[in-house]
């Protein structure tokens, strides 16, 4: 496994330049993201999952997990993770995406994040994965560039699906983004609690606030561990993704509530950055299946197990993948 800082530091610097809160607000207002996408493309990160002989970096899902999480932390208004995965999926099946394509994964979902700015969508149908130009999208109730995908154009590339489940992949990437965004919420809340003065001392000195922040931190760490597990192997494992999406969605309720409670009224104002994160987290929570859906997937898998206890099932299904095993 590659040292995370080698990738993360330059990626974070790039996002701090192209995905500031001002950039995110401008993208929401206009839908114009071409400059941001140009910077992402020129960075070379989009080919991270491609093999070296194809001009990529030959990285693993575990290697890019910190990058996907950072996309959530910065509210990146373009589909970096989805496009990187789509390029790798298509390449492995002898196909390729057009130059400059911004691709979202579009399995059946009540809402598809970033569909409003995507140029192409990747679908699964009749045993094939299909790349098609993006059609119209319904309005996003979260005002965060999502929508329900409607395909109006003919496919431009098809390939054998090979048993992949796009909903599992999309949910795994979304869980990673949620983990990153919730970590950023914790950072903002800690900073605000330290700076905001009430009754002659900072909010962070009050035991009630400390308790809430401790609960928030617990949920954030738990979400990160689960999301990381979903991207620890060579492929997205359905059960690990189910755990990741279930845990991050469950955690998001408390994390968002505590963040807004600590910030008070200022947290919901348009001028303050907190709502940029919480609106997206709520959007991601229902995209590609809520915690109830994924909990049902885990429960169904447990019922299919013919022997052993539930503890045995958890140990076997969710044991962490060691780095050497993931790269084998």
C-alpha cells in the first residue's frame, strides 16, 4: 500500500485551490464546473486506478480512499471518484470513456449525486455496463447538484458487466465521502467551540458541549473505520459496503445534529460553510440506499448462513483485509 501522505498532500492542496466554499457556491448557482474539472484532469489523479501500462498509477481502492474522503470534506462539485472508478471499469473491459468525460455511476437510486454536472453516466443493464451521455435530471431538493438521472441518448460504449454491482460501488464511494465530510464537520465544530465565547469562557469549556463533541468524535471515527473497510480490498465487497453505508448513514444523524447544536443559529445561514456539508451528507445518506436498505442486506446475508453464531458471521464477513492480502 502506498504511503497515504504522498498522494493526499498534493491532492488536498489542489482541492484547497479549486474547491473552496466560494467555488462550491458558484457551482451550485450556475452549474459551471469546467475550470474545476480541467484542474482535476490535468492533475493525473483520474487515472490513479488504471494500470501503469495504460498510463495510470496502478493504485488500489485502499490507496485512493483518503482522496475520496477528501472530496467529501471539500464538497468537491465534480465526480472525481466516480470518474476514476468508471475509467478503470471500462478499461478492464476493453472500452474507454471520451476525453474530458465527467462520469457518474447511475444505478437505480432516488437521487444521484453530481448528476446535474455530469457529462456521462455509467449504467448496468442486461448484463452489460453502458456509458451514455447524461440526459436531463430532476431538480435536487438539497440544492447540491444532484438529481434523478433520465437517459435520453443512445449509449456510446458498452462492455460485459462481469458480475459487478454498480449500486455497491456507488454506495462504497458515497460512504467514503460521508466519512470525510463528517470529519470536516467535527473540525469545524471543535474550532467554533474553542473560539465562541459565552458567559466569559469558550463554549468548549462547558461540560455539556464537551460531552456532545465526544459523542460526535466517536461517531466520526466509527464511520471512517467502516468506510475504509469497504475500500480495503481489490474490489468492493457487497457486505463490507453494506456495513459502510449503513454505519455512515446512521452516524450522520448524530453528527449533523450535534454540529448544528454546537453552532446554533449561525450554522444554518447561507453565509456559513456548515450547511454546505450537512446538506450533502443528508443527500448522500439517501443516495444508493439508506441505512435501512443496507441493514436489510446484512440481515439477509446472516439468515443465509446455515451454521455458526451472529458473532461468527461478523468475524468472517467483516474482518479487516491486511495490506499484503489486498495487493495479492
